[in-house]
């Protein structure tokens, strides 16, 4: 065995090819997105931005969900260890409290957004998506 020699096994070569193809696929995907959001047809731009926006919203929602799930598990383990309570009761209380807080936050957010939309309509504004790509 010499210095600096790499032994290529079939499994290692397959893994390298898989990573290379995944990277090329990612680059092709991003290039396609750039093409669509800069398309000469304004409808294509609008719908492309809407799809990108929805996709990002889904990823952010999943990220927040997993973050809240981690926090609730930390609270559950803390409460079970500190207060020596029944695990079933702790899970029920923590998850019910979390659901009430999220439900209230959702309704408050919808109230604020609907108030803004109503104010915009009363002032003669449009109900567009807000990114300036609406048809004139």
C-alpha cells in the first residue's frame, strides 16, 4: 500500500456516482426555476412564483412543526422527571396546551390579515398576491 492511494470499491464508486448525479439534478432543477421565474410570459412568471412560494411555505411549516415537536418533548421529559407525574397525563396536558396556543395564534393571524384585506378593499386597493406580477 503506497501513500495517497485510494482503493475504489464498487460500493464507493456507486456512492460517488449517486452523489454526482444528485448534484447535477439539483443544479438542473435550480436552472429550470430561474428559467421559469424569468420567463417572457408574465403568466408563467406569476404561476412559477406561486409554486415556489407554496413550496417554501410547506418546508417552513414542516420545519416549525419539528421544532415545536422537539420543544414539547423537552417539556414532557422535564415535567416527567421533575414532578414525577403520570406520563400519559403529561403528554395530554402538553399537547392539548400546544394545540390551544396554535389554534389561537392561527385565528389571531387570520383576523389581522383579513382586517388588512378589508382596509385595502375599502381604500380601493387590489387583492393581488402582493409581488407586483398581476396582470394590468
